[in-house]
């Protein structure tokens, strides 16, 4: 739709430019050709006026009057013939002759030529008739004798108010036409009937500008003005009027041309002079203007296209940038939201973690508590077992002593009493251990002898050892660790107790305890190995979990190792479990080492010297 509109506007603009240019070029052509026409009209008028006075002057010549008064006078005729011949030569006219009142030529300048006028009657010529009426006769015609185009001036020759005849001069028009041949445009002169008789275009000579009526043609033929010429009509078509006496016409003689035609009349001669300027120049100027305007329009169109494309591109860029910005903002908002959500989640998780931590702490405390209770339960079983045995033994020793005393077997009474004393000593030891357990020493660390703690632990476990062979060789040089003795003992009782249980029922139950300094010298390692079935590989990870147990219901709580691990951690130590390549489980307890005290070194040295 827009394209159609642009095309329409462009076509309209071109049409307007074309018509402006044509109008301007036509105006300029009209002006220049009008001036040219004016020049030629003046030239023609000048040519005619030059001869106009000649017959008037001649008419007053006495020779002419005398001859007309005496028409048969031979001498006079010859004399006048010569006179007229000379005059004709001098004035440059074509012919000069004298006619009597009947129209008969009685003397002529061409008396000596092949076809002289003398003796010929031209009374039918209008110029003669006009002169006989007493006026200056003017006429244009093709000479009937000479067949030359001539302009005639005739004037009456009077004698005492009477018109005796007429003197005529004839001007040859051919030289005038000849002098016009260099004109820029086509020129033509027409008579009152519109017959062209002088023209720069020979083809138009004796043609009519308008179609003549048959009676007019007849009249012309009768006047013999144009001899035997056929007087065809020139195919002129008026296209456009451009003011008075100016038209755009088309003359189509096979190949048609457009002309700007202007005319000017010569009233005295009764002629019309026409100038026809070809429109080729105008057309080429219009074409040039159209080409220029079309190029200009094309340039404007291209510029507009370029500008529109640029504007579209800028708009697209702006949209793209805005979209990119919006997307960026959305992404930033999303990321901010994600981060905020993640932050909230993290805060919640931290909160939950804290809560879990404190719950875990609480659970662990509870676990420790229940482990302690379990341990107390275990211990009380052990204690009651331990105490019941010596009590039963003491009772039987006391009964024996009483019986032996009654029989006065004092020596044996003494032995039995000694046994009782020994047993009470052992019971006192058990109670000491119980006290130690009950004492609130958790958390307080001190320098502890590894050998002592192991032996105390074995003592506590003595009731459970039964058939198990304990391989325990204290280190030659006493080793000390920095730990809480009661807690360390608790851990060892647990580990050794588990080992004893693991070998329970096997044909050759052995539990070995070995102590050595760590490779870095800063730790003391206690390795407890048994020759039981070991720990299945998939359970190795889980045995330190609270409540993990493989023992039958009622026999194990699964708390021992978890409590031990926590205690060891608190003492900056390490507790690990593995299966020994030679079979059975191997638990290693590593604790920070401390240097032995002076006293213990001395004691050790003393023991050593005694032994050696
Ligand atoms: P409980 O002794 O009450 O089962 P623990 O925490 O002391 O609890 O031990 C957890 C588990 O570790 C045991 O049930 C047992 O399966 C395994 N275990 C511990 N010590 C040994 C060992 N010396 N030999 C084989 N398995 C062991």
C-alpha cells in the first residue's frame, strides 16, 4: 500500500516536473522564435516597401503618357522598351511594363527576351483591375509567362483625370526565399487563402494550411495565380493554443513532427508570415529534466530507505538491549532469590544442625549415663559374683576353723583364719575398685602408669577371664600416659572384656595385651588382640556406633565401644579396630605419652638390680 502511494507520488512529481519544464521551455522557445519571426517580417516588409514607390513615380513619366495617348507609335514604343529595360536593370526588379486601359501590354523591359510581355493581355490580373480603379494594385502570383513567383505593384497612368493604363513592376520572390534558407526555424508565407508561396521547406510550397472549399479553389484556378499547381492541403493538426497567433501543431507527412507555430500578418500585402519551431529541443530539455528529477527522486528514495533501515536497526538494537537488560534483571532477581532461599535454607540447616548437635550432645550424655548404668549393672553382677565366692569361702573357712578349734587343731585353725584374712583382703580390693568407679573423677587427667591401669582392669575382669589365657607382659621400662585413670580403665575393661567374650567357647581361648611406644615417640599404644572369629569386614565401620551389637538380647547393649571412643577422643587419643592378618580382632588404643617420674624410674632401677 505504502509502495503504491510512493510510486503514485513519484509519478505525480515527475509529471509535474515534466509539465513545468515543458511550459518553461515552450515559453522560452516562443519568445525566441517570435523575435526571429519579427525580424523576417520586417525584412519582407522592407523588401516590398523598397519597390512600392517605383510604379507611382513611373506613372508620372511623360513617355508612358505619350505612348498611351499614341499607342501605335513604333518609335515611342521602342524608345520606351529600352527605357524600361534600363530602369529594370537599375532598380533590380524582375519586370517593368506598361499596360493600356484594356490590359494589353504595350511596352515591357523584357521586349528582347524569348517570351516578351509585349502584346499580351493581363487584364484578368487583380493588380491591373485595382490600378484601373485608381489605387496602387498589389498582387502575388506565379508568372504565367515566366513561371516565377512574383510580387506585382501596379499604378494607374493618368492624363487629365483619366486613367489611360497602368504601369506594373514585378519583383522576383525567389531571392528573398533564398536569403531565408539559413533560418533556424521553418518560415512560410501564406496568401489570404492560406496558400504557402514562400517557404524554407520546398516540400510545403503551394500547399494550403487549411482545406480549401471547391469554390475557393475554382476562383484561384481562374485567377491563374498559381498557374497549374494542384494546391494540396498540408496535414497540419493544431494540438494546443498558446495565446494569440501561437499554437503547438503537428505536421504529419509520413513522419510527424511537433512545431510551435506563430504567425504575424502583413496587412498591406495581405500575407501571413509563419514561423514553425521544432519541439525537439523542448522535448529533449523535458527529458533531461525528467531524468534529473527521476535520479533526484531515486536518491531521495534511497536515502529514505537507508534512513528507515537505520532507524529500524536502531529500534531493534534498543529492543534487544532492553530485552537483554530485562533478562539480566530477571536472572539477577532469580539468582538473588536463589541465594536468599539458599541462605534461609542454610540458616535453617545450621539451626537444625545446632539443634541436632545439642540433641546429640544430650543423647550422648544420656548414652554415657545409660552406659554407666549398664556398666554398673555388669559390675554389680561381677561384684556379687566376686563377693559371693569369697563370702562362701570365708563361711566354709570359718566353719572349718570352728570345728578345728574345738578339736584343738590350732595350726590348721590358724591356716584357715589366714585364708579368711586373705579373702577379706581381696574383697577390700573389689570395694576399692567400686569406690574408684563411683568417684567423680571424669574429665580430670593426670600422669597414669599404663601397666598399673592394665593390671587394675584385668583385676576387675578376673571373674570373667575363666578359661581364657591372658598373655600380658608389662613393658620393661614403665610407660606413662596423660589420661583420666578411671576412664582409661573403663575403656580397657571394655576392650579386654569384648576380647574375652569373642574367644569364649573356643578350644584355645587367648587374649594378648601388648604395650609399646608409638613410632613418633609421643604416644603409647596398647594393642589388645584375641584369637576369636574377628569382625566381619562390612561391620568394621559400624562397631563404634551406639547400640550396635551382634550379641544376643540381654547380653550386650552395643554401648561399650561408642563410649570408649568418646572417652578416648576426649583424652586426645585414638581408638582403632581391625582384623589381625593371623586371625582374630585387634584393638589399638593410642594415648599421649608423658615422661616417667623420678620415683618410678628409681623403683624400676631398684627392681631391675634386684632381679639381676
Ligand atoms: P556390646 O559388647 O555390648 O555388644 P560393644 O560396643 O562393646 O557392645 O561392641 C559392639 C560389637 O563389636 C560387638 O557386639 C561385637 O560384634 C563387636 N566386637 C567388639 N569387640 C570384638 C572382638 N574382640 N571380636 C569380635 N567382635 C567384637
